[in-house]
C-alpha cells in the first residue's frame, strides 16, 4: 500500500483508522467500539513510542466493560 507517489510503504498510516473508527462507534454508543480499539492494540500494542496507546488501552477496557 503506497499513500504517496514516491512508492514508499505507508502501512504505518493505517492503524489510526481503527482508533478513529472506535471513537466514532463510541460516540454512537455502539458495542463494537471495543473491537476497533482492540484491533489497534493487535497492530500497535507493543510499540514503545505511540502516543495513542494509553488512550486506546483505557478505551478498550472501558468500552468492553460497558
């Protein structure tokens, strides 16, 4: 998958889609929001420099508990 014309791999831009999808589902009071957050964690959960991870972990746990 190449996001720009320079043909550099750009898969790194994809995981935030799950984060924002989870936020939308959360806003819609959907029970599927936790699924999106968990999918983000499946991809990025072991990253050391991801500023979204603390929020994703919190939301994945909080949404799953509802």
